[in-house]
C-alpha cells in the first residue's frame, strides 16, 4: 500500500476497452460468474476493479493473476453497469505489457506469428498430408503479420527471446 | 451461396478433421468456399498484449475478403469473435478504416477501400443461411439412439454486443436444434455453458484442466454418447487433452468429442473416413458402431 497512483484508473480508462471501469458499483456479479474464480480464489474480478480504482498500479500490473482471465465474457454479459470487464482486463494487460510485464508464453506466440503468420507452421509435409485427405494446399504466409508488427513497432513492448 | 473460408491457425494446425467435415457438408448443402491465399492469423492471440496490432491484423484479413467481395465464413469461435469485433468497429469508424488502409499502403500492403462484408461462423451459416428445414430435407440417417451434449463455448455467443444477430447467451438454441435435426437427442445438463479453459492453457495448465473437469464428470455420470462442439480451441481441451486430464485427476471419461459438421455429415450419409472421424483423439469407433456406420 506504500505506493499508490491515484490516476491509474484514468490510465486504464484511456486504453481501448478500459472505458467501463469507472461505472463499477461493486455488486460482484463478475466474481460470482467467473469460472476462474471458481477454481482459484486468487483471481477475483471485483477485487481487481477495486485495486485499480484505489490506484494500486504496481500491485496490479506486476501480478500473475491478471493473466488468468480466460476471456469467456460471462462477467461482461451479466454486469448490470456495462463495465465490460473482459475488455477492462485486456486494457490492464496491455498496460502491464507497456510497463514491462509479459508472460513468456506471449513472447513465444508473438515470435511464432512474426515468423509464420500463423500459430502453427504449415510446411510441405503438412501439405502432402492435406492433399492425401483431399484438402487444398495452404500457401506460406506472405509476411503481412510481420509487416504489421513493424508498423505498430510491437518489439518496443514485446521483447524477443534470444 | 459463396464464402471466403477462414479456417484460422488452430484448424490448420490441429483440426484437419473439422476442416474435412466442413468442406464435405458444405458440398452437399450448396455452400461454395473460396480459399484466399492472403489470410493470416486473426489477431486474437495478440489482443491482450498489443491492442493496436490486434486491430490491424484483424482489419487486414477483413480487407483481403472485401477486395474479393466475399463474406467470411469462420470455423474457430475465437477468430469469429475477433474478426467480428474489428469488423463492427471499422464499420462504425470510417476514419480509422481509412487510416489503417493508408498505414498498410505506406508499408507495401495495398488494399482499396472496399464494401463492408459479414463475418459468420460456419454453424451460423448452417443455422441462418441454410436453415433447419433445408438441412432436414438432406438428412439420410436419423440417430434417435444418441444422447449428445452440445458444447457452445464462449466466443460463438459472447460478447453479444458485437454480434448482429446474437442468441441469449444464458439459453442458446442454435446448436441444440442443429443436433436434433440429425435425430439425436440434445441433452440438458448443468455444465452445458461452461468455458473450456483453453484461454489460460498457455499460462496455467492446471487451472485450465480444472475448469473442464466438472463437465467431464457430469457427462460420464449421465452416460452421454458424445460431446459436440464447434471450436478447435474447445476441441484441444476436450478431445486432444482428455487423456491428460483423466491421468491428472485419476478418472476415466472415455467421451468421444465430435465437431458438429462430423455429426451432421454422418446424418447426411457421408462416409466416416471423409469426415476425418479417425483423427479424433478419443476413439469414435464404439459411437460409429452404435449408429451402424
């Protein structure tokens, strides 16, 4: 509780998807609907919103639990205030990445996408198999994803593994 | 009826059976697929870490279809959600669309401003464009002895505010109706609308497996013949990882998991081999014997 950032909620609200955070009146239906919370009490949507509103920026952005959201949208659908908590979580995670916190899995995924344009490489071997099953050939990706990563300068926020 | 088929990364990498069954079913029902060579990842995996990139990846795929004047048919529910979200956003923000087109152009990716298109999950193409009545006319076999558990997954239904024609996410019916048209019984069960947990698989495997367990437990208690789903991510959890989950919790489920087009394909009289039913991880042999295929 030593370092509070009272403006944190405005930072979250300015991110795409984060706008709804200030509408929360803490009813807790997000938490009651959350399948992750059912398994792991360390993940609690209502508490995360409170922490943001209280300005606990460091605690939130550096935590492991913000990455536990499964993106199921149960909270978003049931929220009486239109907070859209799934989108708020994306806003928080985007801020965490900008602050230098990113799970290894996302660094790996980003690299794979940059290299192949897809999460899985489809090579000649796959295409031979596909042909055997009567499926059309999948062409190699044309590097659009890689170019987009350059346009948005994604490497400024998402480091590469060396 | 013509669509640009957007299989998405996971179907190409791990869901050949889904793609095969989809193409076979489409042939019989008069759905024509075009396979553009310039589709790449929809952007979903990047959404939580770099929103701007997510938006541009989705937009570029949409532009690729716009140039061809084709609506997109998706197979993966995560792709459906992502592309729909971006598509609806761009429809309402002409300035942003113009800006992304200009940004891409400056970097050698040339798309003209195109007419808006629609994004539709294959299940919705079946349900809305073809319709239950038309499908019923083509059904050759009825499986009245099968109890099927529909698994809708999350992104096929939610968030409802991005979809043009959303279903009630607490009480959806399209997949149940599509199952019933094959003569099978679509069972009611308490875990029907639960999340598959694939969204956290890469972050916390134990957590992801714990989420799917109650559904497996319930379905093995009430002797369901098979689960039917419509998303390759869900299939990774329920079919590909079923053995691992059984080992983790020292339980036995033995629950065949089919993609909906595989079930429909059987009802349309398509050979099981052409529907890729041998590629499903959990054996479908006993199920096929039960329906005499």
